[in-house]
């Protein structure tokens, strides 16, 4: 599948994603025959690989842009700390039912 679009005849990542979204929608629609579903699935797998290749190429270009004197500048990736599970972050317990007010003697039907 050598689809070319965008500037310079290169496949654009956005086009790959849009086509993948269309394939997923058609597969989830349930209107396709088994054969058509398998063809769409195979196309989707090829597009995923193509998208991964485009992302790898973009990553390489970014590394080249960050290079000084043949050395790749380190990229700092901050990991977000896991939020501790506390009483404040837990889901609240189901609301307790209010106790009904005690019946007064005047309300007793007998």
C-alpha cells in the first residue's frame, strides 16, 4: 500500500490515522462480510506499521535537531508520580440512609 498524499508526495500521519479510524468504524459497524472484514483488518495492520514508521522517522528528526557536535542532547522525560490512594481520593461510600424519625405516640393507629 504505497499511498502518497500531502506535500512532496509523502504519506502524512494524520491521513494514516483518519484511514484507521474509518476502518475501525466499518469493522465495528457489523455490516461487512467476513472476507471484507479480514481485508480491512489487514489494511489496518499495515497502516499501524506505517504509522509507527512515521513516528520513528519523526523521532529521528527531532534527535537530529537536538544534536550538537555529533552528540545527541539528552531529552528529559519526567514521569508523573503515582497519586497515592488516600481516603480523599477513594470513591465515597454509598450514602447512608437517614434514620426515620421516631414515631410519636399520637401517630399509632391503634
